[in-house]
C-alpha cells in the first residue's frame, strides 16, 4: 500500500505550490484515532509522502484530522484499513464549508467603514477600518512595521492614551498561519471592543498600551482568500527548494530547526533555509525588540483545537515564569468558560500537544524576555476545523476577550507602576 501511495507522488502534491482557484468539492477530512506509538509511526510515514493535508498533529491518545483530495479518498481509506487504523468522516465536503465561510451578513450602511464580525474580511477591509479608527479616536495610531515578501504593508494598530511607550503594553498578533481565518477575526473584534467600548473598562486604555497586528502573514492570507483556501505558509520560494512557502512560526531564531519543525520545503512546518529568512518574522522581531522593555504580554492567536498554550515549545522542561503563566492561563480560562461554556485545555505546548521549535512564542520569552507569553488555539475542536462558520466569530471573540480581560488586569496589577 505504501508503494502505491509513493507512486502517486508524481501525480499530486497538496502543499507544494500555490494553485489557481482551487475547488475543494469532494475533498474530505477524516478523523483518525491515534492509540499508541505504532499508530504514530505509521501515520508519520503517510504524512511524509505529502499526499494528504494533516490539519492537526499526530499524538498518542488523541486523533489526527487528515484532508484528502477526492481522487485519493479511496487510497486513504484503504491504507487506514490495511494499517488497522480507525477513522470517521469529520467533513464530508470541504467546499461546502468554504462557501459557508465566504458568506455571512454585512450591514455597514452607517458605520463609516466596511468592517463587521458577521463575515470574514480581506486585509484591505481591515486596513480601511484602521484608517477609520485612526481618524475617529485620538488614542489610535497605525504604524507600518515593514512590508511582506510580496510588498504588502504590515500595519500595527497602536492604542495609547498619551504617548506610546509610557505604560506596560499588550501585544496581540493574528494570522501567522494563513488558513486560520478565525484568528484575525477575533483579534480585530477584541481591538474593536477595547476601543468602541472603552467606557466599560477604562483602566485597560488608561493604564496599558496595546499593539494589534491583524495579519502576521499578509501574502499567505491573500492566497487563502483568493485561490487556495487551505494555504498555511508564507509565499517565499528559495533556490533549491522543491516547494513554495515557509512556516513563519518555525522560522524564529530560538532553538530553530530542532524538534517539531521540518527541513523539507514541502512540509507544512518547513522552518526555512535559515533563521528569520521570512521578512514577516523579521518585521515583528524588530518591532517587538524596539518595545521589549514595555511589552509585558505577548499573544499570538491560532486555530483550531481550543487550547491555551505557553512556553516552552521546544522542550518539556519548565520555562522561566512557568507557574505565573499557568496561574494566569487558568484564571483566564475560568472567565473564558463563563462566557459561553466552552472548555479550552491549558498547559505548556509539549504538555498538551507536541514539541515545536523555532516559534515566536518561545522567542518572545527566551530572547525578548517578555514575562507572559501565550498562544490561544481558538474554536473549534473538530466539527469545522479551519472552516469555522461566520456565526461563530463573535462568540469565539467574546470568550477570548474574557480571557484577555483577566490578563490585562494581571499586567496592570503587576507592572502598572512602570
């Protein structure tokens, strides 16, 4: 069976190059139970063939979600059966959910901008809304932190009453993995809540500065909207690489190229030809380092699986400040759970998932020295995966904001005197 799959490599690759206007009609996602190390080993061999898109990581005692093109569904099912692996269909037709995500209801007739949170928006809409916020509120200011590989601006919204830099700061970025659309949707909703509902929580802007980056990977996000919905990586292509794109969240110069990342350019976790090869990562690095004495909280939003994660990612050894990060994460989860009854698993990355090296999360603690560093993997746990319906944007954002309200209170209490 593996030989058959190997021969098919010359016919298809799901992750090699950007394709024009990919239709996902007939694509299916299968959820495979991972019972023991033998299952892990078998699935890792399958993953290495590059025929199927593994939406989640392979780990014992859990499941892995695997997307297949329609002409390979029978091959996948036959291989799973021959390997003694149990699976269920998680998504019968991926295209149906893609079309649902591209729907949503927009009513911006009186808002002065095209932004809402009942639909998923292009970066142009987000930046147009940034312009509106900057023109409307004297404590909002945008800053370009550089351009992407393809020349798109990477804009940060700075929310500062008084001069930026005089208060402890919260950093929140979204969309480093392009296909995780709920991430920028939630990040921008929280920015809107912070500004438009300022009177409900005045301490958050009086005693803190905030920096929001809505798209850490603008080029990949454009591809995921315009042509290939499941595109994850950047769009760089280096001489000698077989495939296009680097995982910008494995490209950071802290334990780069170790466990939990790949040197294969066709892998979804390709760490790139060298640390900080990706200009997008360099742009964020430079901004954060320029404000590292001020930034006390670092959040990078992802999806999916409903997890609250903190360093380290590269090792199971406890990170400096582990107990404080765990305490905040747990108290924040209580508030998150109270919002809509959802449960998110809390822990360090290897404690909950797997080792992952070269991440912005580890770099923010290990190099920038930011004391509270987190990744939240947003909704859901598998019914929709990366294709969360627009109707779930606001409730996901509300529970995520409840968590961040606890974090903001902690940063004020601990660092408010600087």
